[in-house]
């Protein structure tokens, strides 16, 4: 069975771009934001949100990528 990256060249390219961005920055917020942007573009969705969950299962949106003009930001909610 081929690996996921060999089965899908688009997935391989996405993982390569994300890895490069992580190597370029040590800022977690920047890494999460660029990852959300890449995943949104890859999936072709209107929004991708990254949540940080607290021990009580509450959470906060710490990064997001939104297709321009589609929706209000939920960052920090």
C-alpha cells in the first residue's frame, strides 16, 4: 500500500509547505496561522479554525483562515 503522500501529490506539497513554514518561525501563533491558511486552501473550504482546549473542555480559537469577505472572524472566541 503506498504512503498517503505518494498517493496524493497535493497532500505531499501541503505537508512540505507546512514543514517549511514551521522551520522558518519559532512563533507558535505564526505557525498555526500559516498552517490554517494552507489547510483551508488545500480543502477548498470557507474557514479553518485552530482551537486550544482547556482542561475543562472549554476552548478558544487561536488561529483561523477565512475566505475573504465570507464570514466574521472568530479569533479569540
